[in-house]
C-alpha cells in the first residue's frame, strides 16, 4: 500500500471536491452537496495546469469558505478570496 496515493491530487482537486467549476453564473456554493447561496469567490490557479495569470473560481457560502480555502491553500493554489459582490462587478469587464 505504500506506493499508492501520490500524483493524483492535482486532477482530483477539480473533480472530487466540488460539484462544478463553471463560470459563476448562478452564484451557488461550489462545495459538493451544498446548494447555499455563495458569499465568497475563491480565485485559484494550479501552476502545473494553468498559466500564471489564469484564475479558476470556486464559490463558497460562509459555511464552506474555510474548508474550500484550506483545500486550495494547502496545495498552494489559492490566490485571492473576494466577496461575490466584487465578482459580479468584475463580470462586466470580463
Ligand atoms: Zn456551501
């Protein structure tokens, strides 16, 4: 059992932990099984998959903000955390 487990974390971060990572059109928390309205936008980047300026966005309700942030930050992926209100303003220019 000692050789299992390494090398699949980077792929799993997208698919295992959140139910979706689409553009934030519906502003629902990204945590799997959670349908709460998102309060926070976690902007992240996986340097092994993405160019440095690329940002993926996970949305989080108050309850899941810390667990989702920690999931990203322990991997070194988390870049910024913003209120969803800031995100909505952003979208006009995106
Ligand atoms: Zn949630």
